[in-house]
C-alpha cells in the first residue's frame, strides 16, 4: 500500500537515497508561513548541494525561521550531517 501525506501526495521512500536535505522550522512558527519547510532525498550530489545552498540563503535573507541541514548516507546505512 502506498503511503500518502495530508495532501494526498505519495511519500517516497528515502532509505535508498544518498543525500537528504532537510529544512525545519523553529518552534512556534507555522509550517504554512514558510514555503521551504520539508525534506528532499536524492542520489545527486550536485542537486543536494544546490538545494542546501539555496534553502540556506533563503532562510538567511527572509524573515522565515528555518534551519537547513545536509545529510549523507554512510556505509552502515545511517545518515551523517555534512553541513548545518
């Protein structure tokens, strides 16, 4: 059975991906107020670094209170933080 989010969009399985870019809101802020809260999983190093830099720049130049982190999958199958 396919997993769906609240909007009815299928949720992809991120376990097989090499990189994950995560953008989280600080406590006390509504997710509806920030257009870039969430995560993206990809196997492309170039895309992962591009998204990290764009989201990080967006969080610094606008009034949104987000924290951006780039994770890379290691040999044991867990994710290590590369950039925060």
